C-alpha cells in the first residue's frame, strides 16, 4: 500500500493563550509523539470528520483520495489534534506548503471561523505546529524557534483528564480590556527565555496564571489541581494551558528532579504527556511508502 503521511507535533501554549486572539505575543511548545496526517487511494471511509476544518478544506480541494489520521493521544484533547489535521491536509494539497504562512492562516480561518461568531481563532497553533521547538509568535508571525534554554529547570506537561471544546468557548469570550496585561506578561516571559533568566521566567509563568485567574479564565477543577501541585517543594511554578487551562497543565521543576517528579506524578495517576526532553525537532515531515497504520 502506497501512502504519504506528514508528522505534526502536539502543541501547548506555554504563555500567551488569549493574548494570541488579538495578535499578541505567545510561546507555544511543540512536542512528540507526533500526529500523523496523510492521504491514501485505498481508504474508503474518512478518518477525519467532514465538518472539521481539515474536512472542510479537503472537500474544497476536490481531491478524491481520503485523508488518513493517527492520534497517539487517542483523542484526549488540548494538544492540537484539529489544527494538526488541518495542517496535514494543507500540506497534502499544496505543492509548496511552507512557502507562504499568510496563505496557511487565511485558509485555516476560512475553514475554522465560517460563522463569524465570537472571537476568531488565533491560528497560532497551526503556525507553531508547522515549526519546531519552543515557538515564539507575535502579530501572527513566527519570530523564533528555540531549544529549551533553562539548564536548571525542566518542564512536565500533565493532562487533567478533562476536555474543553475551544471553538465553543471562543463564541462567548470578550477580552479586549485584558490584552495589554496579558501581552506584557508574555513579553516578559519571552525576554526571560532569550536571556535564560530562570527567576524572571518563573515570575512570568506565575503572573500569567494569576492574571488568567483574575479574569475568570481558569476552570475550577484546574485551580484546585494547580493549588495541590504547588504544595510540592520541587514545583517551581505551574499553570493551566489553552482554553480555561482545562486540558493541560505546565509544571516547572528543577532539572535534577525531573525523573523523580515524573515518577511521583505517574504514581499519583497523572497522565504525563511530555517533558522538556520531548521538544519536537523538525526533520523530514513527509514520509512515503509507509506501512499501513496500526489501529
């Protein structure tokens, strides 16, 4: 069976969710394992929902082949599955998919914000997932792709077990007055990132969480989970990520304690998604003549 697939990393907003909705600054983590999107002449039933952004885009192309999809996270949410599907469909359809990020954004908005209700998605997720490492985006432009700069700190991404539909959440939100504060904190975090200033970065993570809490943009269960996590002496800072912080928690720990913290979280029943050791490094995303996916 001849099949072409693209490997697309998971994404997590480290700083800048909500600020991104108005074109503000954000740092987005891309991590492995990767999603896989492709197309096959042999597949008869669609693997991607026809009403999803990817499904709508693929229908417009008029390509007869079906999209294929493999999700290593089994649909748990919060990691950019929908944007990965769209990005894979876009890459599959375009002859030079990475040459024009503006065209990518316009295509994404056309398929993800059809009704024009609520706030338009930022599109930062598709931009980040087309890049690698820790991706800095401002004004809808990727301005940096970095390795993790802090030798004394590591991060762990935990899944809460919850799932929030971001597109529904964005229909009712209005944050114009909060953009200055959120953008300022995200900029401070980026500056700390560039200088590898651990103390300033910890302050930025804490400040962003506090700002989101004050704006009532942290789910109640997430608040309790974060409060419990901060009781541990080796947790330097933590925050919820994405819409209402409902899906994924970002936890900063000392680098020397990374393995011990992973073991403790695992024993406590947390789903560990990735650590700073799992940052995505862009390689050859397109793979040809692959074996069929394993269910």
